[in-house]
């Protein structure tokens, strides 16, 4: 990834009351029954296949969409498929109130844009245009013009990994 800004449409995962879903673990993101799949393009069709209400996520999400979720996203195993499935779908990345440390590191290492925004509740709606700017370390919601600073901040090392297209591409 050489670009310093990632723009896409918001796809929030919400419950019946409209609140962002919390505690989405890696088994809900990419169920262990599909772990035999090694080709990322085949992984895509199984994203959120084990998350109640979002089993049809892959039919609803569009390439370039930001997956927007609540707290504790990606807890559980360190399965790389839970990151790769979003990349294979062409998702812009993940914006969450908080992300499990192992998922966060896997996303950064594979250059899947990811940001933690604890103040996210009610700030983003379906279809909002979001811009993650690595140069300024901010996320802007263009509809209301709100600028958010991820917490923790996006680090210089994280930016270098994104620029390189992943940890394994760093020189």
C-alpha cells in the first residue's frame, strides 16, 4: 500500500437496537471449519459466516467498505484468515472501538488498515464516507465533517508497514 489515505463507505455491524456489535471473535469472523482453505480469494466468501445476523455479509458488503464494529474485535485465536478474508473482499479496513492485540498486530503486519476509536458509538452510520489519513493519523467522517484521532495513535512503524504493503515487504 503506497497511498497515505484510505477512503471507503462505512459498513457498521449493529444489533437490533442499532448499537455496534461488541466481542466479535475470530471464530465469528472466520469459522474454524474453513481453516483448511489457504487461498485468500476463497476465504472471502466465509467472512462473518458464523456471526448471527451477518451470515450474508459477503453478499451485502461492497469492495472499499470499512468494517465498523464495537469493542474487543478479533479476540480469540490468532488465525490469519480472520484478516485475510477482509483483504480478499477488498474491504478498506476495520474501524473499531477496540481491537484485540493479536488481531491488531496481524492486521498491521498484513497491511489491512485498522484504527481503534473508543468514542465511536453513534459517530458512524451505514454509507458514511470515511477517510483514514496515515499522514495526519486521523479518521474523518465526511458526512458530518467529524475528525477523529484513533487511540492509541497510528504509529510511525505502522505507517511504514502499510507503505510497504505488509511487514514481509519491509526493506
